[in-house]
C-alpha cells in the first residue's frame, strides 16, 4: 500500500524541531528510523499532516560512557550500533543482546533504540533491560530539559510521558553498582526472529554475603506497558539466589503479570513463560553478579 | 537403469539457465513491466464474510481526478467460471461479486487510475451497502442444521457440500472384525499460505487489432487464456497470455483470478494498458490457502503389524468457492490409500463451503493432510504393537508392480529402499532408543503423483506439447507452454533436449509459456506434472528431429539400414562407427536442402493414456527429523533432516535437492510456525510479521540421498520431485516431538502452548 | 501537493527525480526509475526482497522515504557488478556473491535473490569469514519460500572463501 500524503519536515536542530512540534500539535508525527512509523502510516493507523524526521539533527547518535554518569545512548543511535558498540559490549552487554534480539538485520540498520522505547509497544525488545537497569529518558522542549525515569515513562500501548512538544533526546543508564548482573530473556512462539511473546529484563545486585541486595525485574508483553514484578523483587531481597527462591520468584512474577491473548500468544502461555523466563533471567543475572 | 547409455547432460547438477539473469536483477516479473500510458488498478474487497449486496455507489470514486474507470459486478458478463470445467456446476465464481459476497476479501469492484495513490483512494470512496447474513466459519458450522446456505442458487443434496467423492474396495467390515488393533482417531489440519515471495501481478493490454495480451504471474497460462475467453466473451485465439518470470506459485497461481479479468476487461474498455499488483496484506488476508481438513481415520491392524484395512472420512473446509477443492477432495482419497497396501479401503471426502477465503491447490494437493494422518497413525500403531516404526512400514510398504485397485499400478517404487536408507543414515534403531531428555527422532514418509490423468479442465488438446526447430548453425529452439515458476523446468527441459540431441545447453534457445507462440497446449505447472509430461513431449519432438537428421548420415556414408544412430557432442553417427559422423548443423543443412528448404521441425505431445485414474508414476520417500525441545518453554528446534527419496532419474540433482530443501521449509512451517489466526472469517495475521515463515535461523541443515530407480514412463526414467516431499516433514517432526516429550499432535500446527498442555505443564 | 526535486546517488550516478515526500525509495527505484531489480514482497519490512545498501548498510527500501535517501550512496542489485552491464553479458564476471549464488543452486524463482544478495554483501563486508550461524543470522531479514535457505547459506560461505582468496 502507498503511504498517505503528508508534508515532510526535516529540522536541523532541536529548538527548531520542538517549535515545529508545538506549532503543529495534534497534526504532526515524529520519525527516527521510521521502522514503526512508516509501517503505521502505510496501515493508516496514523494520518498526520506533517511527518518530521529527526535524522537531520546532528549529535543525536552518540554512545558514551563515563564511570560516574554511566551510559548515554543518543536518540538516533541505531539498534545495529548499540548491538556492536564496543562501549556497550563492555559496560552493558545485555543492552547489546536486547538490541540484537530486535527485528532483523535491515530493521536494526534503520531503527533506533529510542524509537523502540518511544513506540511504547508492550513487547519492545529493548525496554525490559533498560527498565531493570534503571534507565531514564532525557526529554527536551522549549521549556528545557528533564529526565523521566523509564519506570514512569510508559502510560499505555503507544503512549508515553512525553509532552506533545517534547522530544526524547537520550537514554541515560546509571553505572551499575559493584556485584551487579543483568539478563535479558525472550521467547517467541514461532521463530527465532520474532516479536517477543514474553520478554524479561532482570538486574540483581548481591551484597557481601552473596544475598540479593537489590532486584529489579521488568516484564514485557504481559500488560499494556512493561510491568515490574514487584512481589518477586521484594521476596528476593535479602535472600540468596537459590534455585528454590528463584522458582518462588518466578511464580510471584507470573502472579504480577496480566497478559492477554493475541495473534502471537495466549494468555496462559504468557503467564507460564513469565515464570520460566524470570527464573532464567534471575539465575543468569545473579550468576553474572557473583562474577563481577 | 535402462536407457543404457552414459548421459552427458541429464543427471548433471548444472546451474539453472536463468540463474544469471536473476542474480543480476534483470529478470522481469509481472510487476516489473511498465507500458506507455499504463494505468494502475486496485480491487475493492468485501469487508464482511457473508452478505447480500444491496447497492454500490461508485460516483465519488468516478469523480476523483485521475480515475479512469470503475467497474462492479453489474458491468461484467454474468458468467461463472472455475477450473473444473468438466463439472460445469462446480464453476461457482464471478470475477466480481454479483448480488452476494461470501468471504472477507471477495472482490466487489475494481478501479483503474493514473497512479496507485489515486486508485487506492478511489477504492476507499466506493460505497457498498451490505445486508449481512449469518456466516459459517467451520465445517461443523456449515453442516449444522439451519446453517446459512452459502451458494443458494445450486441444488445441493446436503447444503454447503459442493461435491463429494467415494472410493471403496475390499471388505472393510471384515477387516475391522478380524483386527487385533483398531486406531480410530479424528485429526484436524490447518490452512497455510503459499507465501510465494512475488505477490500476484498482471499487466493487460488491448490492441487495435482486437487482441488482448496479458503478462501475468501464473502457473497455467492456458487456464488463464481459456477462462478469460469465457468470462470476457472473447475467442481464445484473441487472447495472448504471457508468463514472465514468476516468483513462486506452489499451487496458488493456477487459476484465472479476478484481477486478471479486471485488468483485461478495463484494458479492453479503455484501450490502455492496466496493471494490477496485490499487496502482501491482500495475499495473506484473502488469498488461496491450503485446505484445512477434519479427518476421521480408522485403521485395522493385525498384531504383527500388517494393515488389514482403513476407513478415511475427510471434510475439506473449502472456503467460499470450489477453487481447486474438488481435486484436493479427489486426491485426498488416493493419498489415504498410498504408501502401504490397504487391502480394504473406504473413503468418503466432502468439500464443504464456508465463509472464508477459498482454499485452493497447494503443493502436495491433499497429500500433506492425508499423510500427516496416515503417517502419524503408523507411528501410533507401531508403538501400540511394540514394533519399530520402520519395521511396521517395511512390512506394509508398496513395491514396484503393486496395484491400487481400480486406480493405478505402481510402475517404479523405491520406498523400502528409502526406509532402509534413512534408518542406516540416522543410526535409527540406536538413536530411537537412546536420546537425552528433550531430544527426539521421528519419521514420516510420502508418495506423490507425477502429474494427473484426470482431465478436469476438460482440455481439448493433448496435455502437453513441445516444438523443436533445428538450425544449421547447430542450435535448436525449443518452444513449450510448460511454465517455469521457479522450480526450474526451463533448465530441466533444456537438459532433456540437449541429452536427446547430443547438444550443449547453450545450443538451445527456449521460448516458453506464451500462448500466442508456444504450442497448444499445456495445462501448466501443478501436480508435479512438468518433468514427466513436458519432458516426454520434448523427447518425442527431439526424436522427430533425429529421424530427419539420421537419414542424412545414412545418405552421406551410404549406411546399411540396420545401423543404430547416436547424437552426441554435437555430432550424429552410427553407434558402432563414431568416425562416420557429421555435425548436427551440417545434418540440418543437408536435411533442409534435401527437402527443398523446409525447416527441420519436430513436434511431440504427451497425454497419459492407460495409466489408471490418477497419474502415470508415483514418487516415494522417507524422512527422519531430529529435534530438541525446551521442556519449559515448549520451543521446538529442528536440528537435522535426513531424507531418502525416489524421484526416478534426477535430471538435475541440484535442482531436485533445491525442491527438497524448499519442501522441508514448507513442511516445517506447516508443522510448527505457519497458521492463519481467524475470527469469524477474518484473517487476523496479514503480514509476514505475524504469518510466520521459518527464517534461515529456524531451518535445520540436512542431508538427502537419492534412491536409484528408473520410471519406465518418465523421460530418461524421471518422475516427480517437486511436491511429494512437502508431506513427510510434518509427521516426521510431530513424531520426533512425541519421542522427545510424549506429546502426540493430532491437530496441526504444533505450538509451544499445545505441547506444554500435552506435557501437562499448563 | 508539489513534488520536490531531489538528487539520488544510485550505483554511483547522480539522478535527479521529482518526488512526493510520501514516496518510498522502493517506489522511486521501481516505478519512477524502473530499476526493478529491487523487489517489493511485502512493503512492511518483513521479507527483505527490497533490500538495498544505503552508505553500505542494508536497509529495507520499502520503509525508507526517498527524500531521506538524498545525500546517501544507494547501491542496488544493478550496481553490484557494473562490469556485467556491458560487453559479454553471458560471461562477463559478476560479483563473487552472485557467482556463488548461481553455481551453488541458491536461486530458484529468484524473487528473493536480489535482496538476499544485498544482505549477503552487507554481511561479508562486516564479517568476511562468517560461521554458518553468522550467515543464518545475517539472513534474518530475508525470507525465501523456494530454497529452504541451505543452498543460500552454502553460496555465501563459498563467496566468502572466494573473496578471501581475492578471486
Ligand atoms: C519487520 C519489523 C520487525 C520488527 N521486529 C521487532 C522486534 O523483534 N522487536 C521490537 O521490539 N521491535 C520490532 N520492530 C519495531 C521497530 O523496529 C522498533 O521498535 C524500532 O526500534 C523503532 O525504531 P525507529 O527508529 O525505527 O522508530 P520510528 O518508527 O522512527 O519511531 C517509533 C515511534 O517513536 C517515536 N519516536 C522516535 N524517536 C523519538 C524521539 N527521539 N522522541 C520522541 N518520539 C520518538 C515516533 O514518533 C514513533 O511513534 C520491528 C519492526 C519491523 C518493521
Ligand atoms: S518489501 Fe520491504 S521488506 Fe518486504
Ligand atoms: S528463490 Fe524463490 S523466494 Fe527465494
């Protein structure tokens, strides 16, 4: 199908971009890589009068690390760049795994991690790990810059906490505490290259005694937004990551999930997968934590 | 082997003759054709599954600038069509809906405009008022009392059963009475998409001489020609159908389709070329598909494993129109009785209308469904009787010379050899016993036809024909209507001709699949008919050429009449005196002179006669799947496929392997990942994001061996290799999954959810 | 709405073309410029038949806006072996990936082939000696219904060898 008609805007700096957002509020859509947006346009799920690309704005594709501030991933950093970035592979390899698990080679060559987040699909591959790692989004508008924790970023499928005149310009991931491990787990019902039926990001920080000091579990595709497995997190706090404890944590995570049935998987399958994958993610993350 | 000579070209893994043009992107498919002044067409499809059309208002669409034509059912001749011309009442489709729509996607109107955007916009502007009717979305719903009647204009004995078929031989009641084991199971198998990578497309043009030319992505140019003539009320000879390169068909492109009709109709009306190209969404949401079936199969065994008889009751969920359903209904009954000797057999097959996109022909044509059931039951019986699945098969396997009563005689059969071979290659007996938890190994087998005998299209011509023109520069020109849709018949037919005439592939020009210039007629590419049928025709045409040229050698060397002649390496000579040779070109020159300038042309036809009711020849084979199951997630990974198959002489082993590997892809998809998710007749997964084809990472490596047989009815001993192999994969994988987990699938596809439920994890 | 005049660099040539902003690169290549080697199999980024290289990176031309391709080097299947365009069409050397696809039986209907070859090019440019698993992963965005992929995998391994030997 051909795309619907729109006027195309290609601002070359953030101020201009935000001014356009404000001016055409309600009639404008933003694209980065466009791998979600162009598909939505062709299905006529959206019909904006204006389509604004961010691609002409310089400086938005950096990937940088600093021991204090942690990791910054610019809004235009491609999935492919995150997948192979030496910085990410060194400091946050699970983000590379999640990026690699997203879509196909071509889509990763076009799409951005930020697009994956702002698209706010419950099954997005890059969200759970970032949530587990306590990432936040740097939002920019005429009113200035603010940081939004990913925990507060998702309001519903396709809906985020960004205001209509705001752009997301970077993802910030704090440097993990010592003895911290992260894992990303994904399952799909049909193919190795597929949208997740369920995905889980987990972060575990161990204390001196080897017990779980901090646990964060984010579950994808089991609710309208990525969900935290709060009961499981609380249960594990202060406990060793033993098989029995992880199994219980898995059961608690499943209890916190509220999946639906759709063309990709059924509710009951998703529930069970939360249990299985969160155990696997916690086992891997605590294993890494012990080694770190 | 007979044909006791060494082949020079046949049996060689030559690259396909069109590989180069495809590798550089220069091969033109229908949508690659642009004609001056060409308009773009678009179809309006029904959004409702079953309704009466109360009114159609096209005025807004017509008023849109750039729109050149809008047509609806009211504008076209009220003529029904369908491939089963032999049974006129089975022809149940209008090119555009008249009065009623019967599935979501039924074509209601068509638009032609200056560009695609305008055509799409115009379609959105057409207003149709529907009076919705209750729908029937499964066999059970369609056969329920008070079910909505989908084709109310026909008298049907049972409403919604468009036709049925019975086969019966032997004394089945006695077989069941004497049986030690009776398996009595109901299976369901699902619909899948052909998913050829090239969406359907055509370009039609009408010239001032009154000729309509259509380039179309088709497997059967002749069907398109005949049915366009019928529905446009034109003469066949005024319609020229040209098959450009075709990006796969698998059965999905073997009928005349509404867009071909609309392109032709509008081109004729406006005198401008018109192109229609479907979107992938249209293909997936409304396209033909493999028949879902409900199969009740009851098999009687003696305790030593001998099959005593079988009752096979099949309900085909045909969707809204017959399409190729009658053939599937017909063949399913035959495949239910294939592979093994069923001394007593009863089949009832019924083709049922439902308000869903019509099912049509798809690679295997009834065999994947019937054999999924038959092979699964063989594995079940083996287990119940404490036998090895291969032993129980060997005990019952068909052999050369076996007869299916009243239906066919098996003229060559490498089935037992295939079974023994896969057992040996996989170390079957050991591995079946000793695998790690989560690992499984399973078997499935197949047989298939090499082209059909039954003339349902009711052609008045031979089934296929070839013309070969010889030139004095030592080359020949082969003309055939056989249609290469990717399977490689252009290459294989050249190989057959090159072998027969002792020429090189590069000495052969080929013109194929253009109804105006290639010989009448060929029924097309389906039913695995081309290699055997067109191959035989090509051989015969070559033999006519040779007869003319041999005379020249005899004359030149004043040879005794008893000499046997050979064509080899571009030369013609007596078999026992290769030194007395003349070149092929020289022989053509001499023959032409001797005939006062008459060109040297050979013709060959083939129509199966005295070959029973089904096919001239059957292929056979066995396949072993190895898989690994994640017992927590239900994820199934197929690790390796081992295949032994009997396709007679492989004319091009590399091409045969390619068919095999492609079949494994389709079979694996059938078993595991491909399915339509439907709700009230609506297809919910209409992109490849959600209609999942296995990708390269999902596909296992594998090995295949060819079992050496010689098919007396095939060219150089060849028979089919294109379709049968799609059948064993699903039962083999299902058996491996059973072996790994204890879950026996009786309703395809095997999803992780079903598997985990079967393992009582959910 | 008025069209915009843009300059696309395609296979080394600068080509001016007037386009609407909602035109995809695939539409411009095929419908406007008749560079039909690049196919359209789905239009939603799922099949890979439309794959081209944009500054050496494999992308889906069906999801790329033509206006956004301006200023980038576009390589299509037609540009992979420019030598083949003149002289002896039947025998002139093609890119090693194309040669391997031909020799190894990796082509059947050929509809996926141009996209497959462009993906293979991207893969081998970045991973000159790929393992079988890397080849399969490199084809994750290209569907083929005919071959079952195994011969394509073989062909790419073969091409990698040839390229390593400098053939
Ligand atoms: C074939 C295919 C397969 C896919 N498979 C997967 C998969 O396996 N897993 C998965 O998670 N996703 C998948 N996707 C979805 C998509 O590729 C990803 O979500 C991708 O990361 C989106 O990035 P993008 O840059 O292309 O986003 P765009 O399409 O450009 O934008 C996506 C959304 O985010 C908004 N947006 C983007 N950038 C900003 C910004 N800086 N500020 C504010 N809003 C912004 C846009 O307005 C839009 O609503 C697939 C898509 C396709 C076409
Ligand atoms: S046509 Fe672009 S990915 Fe299928
Ligand atoms: S060769 Fe036909 S789709 Fe790949």
